[in-house]
């Protein structure tokens, strides 16, 4: 009898909501930014419900943070600590550990795009049937999603993180490694005041699209 396929792993990257250490570019005070960050995490985890994958919340700085542990328990997600010095090392570690733990593919998304269409994440998971790597381009020149079905350490090495060259450099690394890849639909992250205003406009028309974020924005008087 043929064995069933190994489960896919969907990993949501987040930071512990510590005032002064999250969403510092949004122009909010530290406690407000931390509350908003937690709401973004909540809604990002919510949008991954129903996808054909085991779900995991990978936390930077403090994986024992009570609010994130409670969120993960409510969502039926595992919690793990991110490992590595920079984003590249942490992404590689999450994918490598997920594959070694029995997943047949790992997709990682950030926690600051609660408006991302779940269909794009499902598309990325399915694409890994045929390619080694999948990337979701972000409007700032990076990517909001990355996934792989085998370890690709060179994909994350020597990347100028935080610049508009991230996606282009990543594609160069894939080509040099002889890896097959596919791009899924683009999205944008909530990193700046302009991004936050853009998200607020979306949620005015569709509060149910990200209910925790809508409530946080209303509490902050942004809506």
C-alpha cells in the first residue's frame, strides 16, 4: 500500500509583542505598536485556517510570550523559537528543521500581511509538488512568502535584507544552485504609516477581513 504524503508545514514568523521592539516605523508609541503587532499576528494566523498544512508559529525574541502562546493554542498551532542571527539564518533554520521533522514541504509567511489571500498560500503549497522553491513577491522588492521542498541554504546567504534587492538576489541564488522555482501572487506588508493607512482603508470596507486588526485600529482611533 502506498504511504500517504508527508504533511506540509506552514510557518508564521512573528516577534514577541514587546513595546519598543516591534512595528517601530509605524509612528505609534511602543505599547500601541505592540498591541497592533499582536492583532496582526492574530489575523495572519486566522487567515491560514483550513489550509492543507500543519501550522506553526515561529517566534523571535521570546517564544514563551503568553499572548502568542495563547494565540497559538487557540489556533491549534505549534510554537517554536526562531533560530539564527539574521533573517536569512532564521528562514533557513525553520525550513530545514521542518523538513527534518517530517514535512514534505515548508512555506513561511510573515505576520504583517493579514490581508493576504489564503488562495495564494494554497497555491504556494501546491506548487511545491513540481518545483524546489516558491516565492511571493512583495511590493518593496522583497517577498512576503517563501517555501521549499528541500534545504536551500544558499538561498538565504548574503542577501541584503531590508532592501529592494531581496527578491532579485534570491532568484540569482536559486539559479546558481540549479533549483527550480515559481512565483505566486504579490502582496504588501504593513511596515510604514502609509501601509497602515492603506490597510485601514481596506478594513473600513471589510472589517471581517482582519477583525483583530480592525478592533485594534478602532481602539487606537485610526479608523
